């Protein structure tokens, strides 16, 4: 094969990679491709760039930096020695421009993706906050409903201590369930709890729930079961070991009597 013929075949590498050769030209080039490692490498590079450009338009990330460097360096070499170029200079310039554009597209896509991730994270945070607020509102509504039922009676447990804490006991006599609301009740010591007692007119105190308070002295205990079938006279609060006691071990801190 003459040097001119081989040069012509080499210059068809870009057109072959892009599928622009006629069937006859493609068959002739493939014969040459089988015995030319240099031609196979050039075709592979053309196809690599072509595939990356296609992926870039579909939202792919930016291509490897070494590919950009190879393409730009090759374009520079072709510009310096156009007579010895195996590939037309306009083709390399176009490919180099495509890689640069693809890099810009990839960076823009990554920035947009990062912004979307941040937006989605913010939306998730807002959704959680909304769920939390909705849960608190539902809890407050349930508490108000439990207090405002017509069958509910209020008993104030009055303190025997100088701090004057207050406990309200809302007793729903229809469901025999109570709600305990404490405020200005100082927190218990370590390994200690407050315990509610129901005091019958006859017999020993009946132990009920244990609870602790927040740092500000507030506590809310719901769904407290009131002993059934017992004629109750009062309720009291004592300071007990953690876990509660079967019988009071301290003098009541607050006591309130039930009305009829």
C-alpha cells in the first residue's frame, strides 16, 4: 500500500467512528483497521469522546480530566504540524470543544444535583417539624377533651410544704380515668419519684402511678386508672424510691379531698 493510500485511510478514522463512511469505504477501512494498531487507537478515542458527549447531553457527570487533556493536547499538536496530521484539524478542534462543553455541562449538573439534595433535605426537616407540631397539637387537644368532659371533676391537691406546689387531678367519673397535672413541683432527688395514692374512706392507701417533673416543676400524667368499687375520700402525693412503694414511706407532700 502506498504512503498516500495509507494516509487517506488514516484520515477516515474520525468518519468511521462517527458512522459517516459509505459501505464500500467502511469495508476498505476495516481491512486496514485489522492491521493498524494506531488506527484502532484513534477510532477508540473518537468513540470514547462521542460516547461521553452523548452521555453529557443525558445528564451524566463530567468526563475524566485525563481525557480532556489528551484531546486538547492532540488538537494542539495538529495545529503545530497540520501537514503531517493524520486527522483533519477541524475534527480535533470540534472534539476538543465538545469535551470542554461536556465538562461545563457536567459541573453544572453536579451543582444542580447538589442544590436539589439540599432542597430535599430542607423539605424533610420541615416535614418532620410539621409532624412534631401536629403531634403536640393532637396531644393538647386530647388533654383538653379529657378535662372538659361534663363528667370530669377537679380536685386540687394542696401542698403541706412551704414551696406551695399545686397538683390538679381531673377525674372522669364515667370512664373512671384521671389526669394529673402538676406545676411548681420541684424535681425529686436521684433515684426518687413522686407517687400518687388514692385514699379510701376505709382501709389502707391504694398505690397508683409514679412520675417525675421537668426542671421547671411541670408534669402531666394521663390515663391514670382510678380504683373501681371503692369509696374514695382523697388523693395524696408522696416522695418514694424509684419504682414506687406498696405503702407510703414518707409524709404526704400534697393532699386533696374528693367532693361527692
